[in-house]
């Protein structure tokens, strides 16, 4: 049985958000509540400041804390492929899984929309789902968290289960450049313009994802939590890097940003 | 012995029947609670119908559990604290607690009902929870065990109450039932602590001693509630209180309440100290909390002041002091629960474009209304018990 994993090469990632957009389209996500997002932040202080970014889907952990805390087994680890999925029919909306996920990649569907006005108001649903967008994918499997989310549940990235699970048995890598496999490639991987994302079977030693992890010393985010992500990051330090701390992935607080801007303008006027 | 009616009669005019006066006052309390429940509950339901869950001001940025969960846990732990006090008194054969046993167990059920109703209004699928949790057998989840423990805890309280409401009981005869209730109350409280304490990547929450801290916090809440609601049962008129109840209130109870405050204070100060000096990711919340007046209100007004008042021989037996002290402690515990549950979520898991700093959380009006719903509902149930069940009796 495959154990699907993703490798994200941070040296190649340009922070273009194509993955975020593709995932949003594929899974009918709301603006601002992306299962996959690229977080932008800065590191250092003026004059040694770097703008950084960090793409972050669900890690489909081998030892997922979201699964172990769920009191209804609504979120579960699928042994066939290692997907961490949601059963919307069992979820009671207690949000313990959100509290217990160290990566912040789970979304309760009934919160106030991050981006206002709430687009759902323009496309109300008449079958108990949170909205009825004009475009939506044909896939609908509430027992695996696929399709438009109903009210009162938590949702998350499915590792594009609806695509990946249909891949031919025994295939080591799902590569969008192989024509016969591209339909099975997760949306975020398939659209990545600089090809920074790779998807394959972590249980096959010869898979490309395994070779990348071995050759380029792939690391997992917040490995100290014991969750053992199935998403690995490659970072040679040339560009974006894996933030080791939560606060390192921080955009400036508003007052800090104002100070920095003042400092820059002071320096500029002095040198003028 | 029958203490359903006050033993010490007030020097009332001949036309006044003190028992009737007291009954009228209790009826008034019941009516006020019901009207309050109707108003607060009606407005809450209206808000939920128009805004849905968004009425709680929680977010997907990291503040997942807001004021409703604070209220739920506050009432739940108060309930287990009351149950612990009552069952400990029975198990240890503390005869002087007789006059408050019925009231304490009934109050534990009333408080629990208030908390559970709030939880049901907060959950995405409350009805589904009724079958999905028990039949999931999700043994790895602390919440699963919490729900199961609460279910058995309610049953144990009902059995204990049933025995207490019967005639001719002795502490000895109640001991087996009290032991079961005590074990379950301890379990519920400890598991509630594990729900938070096990989240190792949230250092503000994570600690092995949280379940123990919760147990002492519950005991403190239980003692404070016994004081306050016993006075309320006699319309805050100490002259109407039975002599044996007054005796308890002037001898053992102030000492126990002071001791419980002191132990709770030790936990609070220990956590505050290590939190302020610690530099682990997430502990910066302590600096934030230390800059807010709420923490000092809790520490100095809610805990230290009642501790001093209850320790001074000149003040500890004054009814007004006891009422104020218990009220202050009840509020301090609500602040503590709020700061703990909200504080553990203020540092976002990954800051970034959407959450640049500590998460800004302000409880919504619907959240505060839920607090009123819980207060009025528990008070209505409690007042009904005072009116109809003879909760002040030692036995029927
Ligand atoms: S990243 Fe979070 S939601 Fe995804 S599997 Fe791991 S713990 Fe669960
Ligand atoms: S919100 Fe749903 S999936 Fe998450 S822990 Fe609760 S029941 Fe499980
Ligand atoms: S794997 Fe699919 S669901 Fe997950 S982030 Fe990528 S596109 Fe979204």
C-alpha cells in the first residue's frame, strides 16, 4: 500500500500562490481560508531584513494529533495511502482537532469569513451546505471531506484524495509531466510553475520524493511535536527556509512596521 | 432531626410567618431566574439564528475555543467541585456538613446543566454528539473520556441525590454512593485538565500538573458556591439560617475556603512565575496577561482579599464578609478559566499574512449572553430545588 508524501523545494518556490489558487478552485475554498496557503513574513531587523514565504498544506502526519484527539473518529488516517481525512457525517464541530493540530491547517466552516463581504451570502445553498458556488467540482464524498462542506464541521486538505486514490497501483511518483499520470496529481502540485512541489510514494525507496529527501536533506516542519509529517521541505538556504519557530514566521506587528518605515525614511532623508 | 424550616426564628411581628416569607423570597428568586433565562436565552437563539456560529467571534486564525468553552468548563468544574466537597464530607464522616449535603449535590447538577446547555449551543452538531461520541470508542481522545466520565458522573449524582432525599439516611449508609461520585468527579476534573495539559506544542497549556491544579480549583469553586448559594437560599438573611448551618459557616468552612484559596494561589503564582521567566515559544502570552488589569483583579481582589478576610478572626464569621468573599472567589475563578483557555490560543500556530501578531480576541455579545443563560438556568433549577425539595434539610 502506498504512503503518499509531498516534497516542497523552498529554493524553487517563488511564493506565487498558484498552489493556493488551484487548491481553492479544486476544493471550493473561501477567500482567506485556504487549505493550502503561502505564509509571508519577514526575518531579521532593519537593515538586515528578508522577506520570506512559506507554502503550507496539511502535513498528513504519520502520527496525527488531530486524529488522536477527535472524540468521534470523524477525522481519521486512511491506511490506504496515509491520507488524513474528514468524515463530515460524524464531525460534531467540537474543534478539538483544530486546537490540537500544530500546523494550523484545519478550518471550521461556520466562522465569520476572513475576507469580507462574505461571498457565501451571494450563493446560498439549499441543501445544508455552507454555500453553493457557481463553479464546483463534480466530486462529492462527505465521508472523506470532499465536496462543498456542510455546516457545523471542520474541513481540511485531502491530499486531493479524489485524484490520487485513482492513480494506477504501484506507481512511485505522480508527476504532472507524465501525460498518463497528470490527472492523478494533486492540484497544488500540478500547477506549480517553477515545479517546486513533488508528490510520490514514501514507501518506495526509489521514488523521486524519497531521493529528493535523501539527496537534499529534506526536513519536516516542527518535527519535535512527534506528528511526523508526510510533507517534507527542501531548503538549501538560497531562498525561503523552514521556519523553526512560530514567531519567526511573523509579519511585523503594525507598530513595529511603522517604526521600521520611519527608520527607513529617516535614513533615506539623512543620506539625501 | 428536621431542619426544613429555620430553627432560629427571626423576632418577627406576630402577623409574619418567617417560613412563608422565606418561601415567597425563594419563589421570587425562581421567577427572576426564569425571566432572565427567557430574555437571555431568547436573544441568544435570535443571534444564533441570524448569525450562526459566527456570533461567537472565534476565528480560523487560531482562536478556536472562545468564551462559550470558558463558560462550559467553568460550570462543569464548579459542579465537580461541589460534588467533591459533598462526597468527601460523606466519605470522611464529617457530620457538620449535613445541612449542606442536599443543596450541594443539587447545585452540582444545576451547575452542570447550565454548562452543558452552553456547550450544546456552541457545538456544530450537538444532537449528533449524543450518539457519535459514545459509539465512536475513540479511546485515544481525552474528549471521548471526558464525555463518558461526565455521563457516569451525572448518574452517580442522581443516585446520591435520590438517597439523600429519602428519609433516615446516615453518612455511613451513603458512603458507597459518595465514593463512586467522588471518583467520577475527580475523573471528570482531571480529564478536563488533560484536554489542555496534553497539548505539548502549546506551552501555555501543557503541563503535567494541570489536572491537579484543576482539581484544587474545582474544590475552591465548590466551597465558594456552597457559601454563596446557602446564603441565597435564606435570602441573605443569616437569622433565618438553621443553627447547625451557621455553626458550619462559622467554624470549619471559612478555614477550608481560606486553605483552598491559598493552595490555588500557589498554583497560580507558580505558573505565573515560570511563565514570565520562561522563553519557550507561546509563553510570551504571560507578558501580555501581566500587562492587563484582569490578572491583578484576579490575584489581589479575587483571591488575596478574600484570603485575608477569611483568615482574620475579626472578620471571618461575618455573613457579609463570607458572602463577598465567596462572590469574589467565584469571579476570580471565571477570570482564571478565561485567561487559561484563551491565553493558550493567543499565539498563532504560524503567523503570517493572515495573523501578524498575538490573536486579537474580544468575546461577542452572544458569548456574554451565554454566560447569562448558564447563570439563570442554574439558578432557576437551584431555586426550584430550594422551593420544592427541602434542600436545607438534614433528612426528610
Ligand atoms: S497537519 Fe494537522 S490536520 Fe494535517 S494531519 Fe497533521 S495534525 Fe492533522
Ligand atoms: S471538530 Fe469534528 S473532526 Fe474535529 S475533533 Fe471535533 S468531531 Fe473530530
Ligand atoms: S493536496 Fe489538494 S487539497 Fe491538499 S493543498 Fe494540494 S490541492 Fe489542496
